[in-house]
């Protein structure tokens, strides 16, 4: 699979898509999320957190840069929006975090080339309307392809989520 497209019709559908991805995630998986402000990056992470059994509130880590949530495995929720230079990745021990035995969801994961090489899945979220979002999922390597295929199958039948592989909806 070279690409997966998910079209969600609401915030709750974006949340449900994230929740359906969570059971497929393994330690070491890195999700690179991109999209404009308000596109739904944090909403997707909230769904993933729910699916991982995390009960505490999940918010955007914009000012904290990194938030750690404990569920069936740790979820490292990273936001690179406030970083100006790739060198700052070392200041926050970004690469060490990725190796710490959990799942990383990295908002603004497209800001630095050094980060793009770490991803299992890249998810670009585009605002289609006030409620609709288009998630373009690009898998990386065999683990990414396996994860994208599983996510595609798990999203089929979710109300408000349309799935298409290798073509735009």
C-alpha cells in the first residue's frame, strides 16, 4: 500500500479513527502528524489515547512540547510547533523519547527533515470543510505498510469515516 486516505465527517469520527488505530500500535511506532492549526491532529491523538486505555484528559502539548500519558503502553505526545531549529530536538531529548518503549504521536512532524525519517506513519490532515477532514496516510517501511493496512481494515464500518487505499476520496 503506497497511501491510505481517510475522510472523516466530524470531530467524533476523527476521534473514532484514532481509537481504531490504537490496538494496532506497538512500542516504537512513531506517528508524524501534520496539518494546519485546527485540522484535527490533537483530536486524532485523543482517539489514540482512548484506544490505549488512557483515562486522563489529553490536550495539545504546544506549550509543554512533550506530554507523557500512561495506558497499555506509554503515549509520548510531542508538539514541535514552538521549536525553531532542528538542534532543539536534542534539547528535548526527542530521539531518546522515541526509543523509550512507547508510541510517539508527533504534531507538526513535518517541520524538520531529521524527524521525518523516524516515522512509521505520516498523517497529513487537510481541512475539507467546517466538519470534514481528509487524512492522507503515508506508510514508511514494512511496519508502516502493515500498520496502514490494519488501520484501513479497522476503519471500515466506522460511521463518518470513509476509507480509500491508493486514491483520493
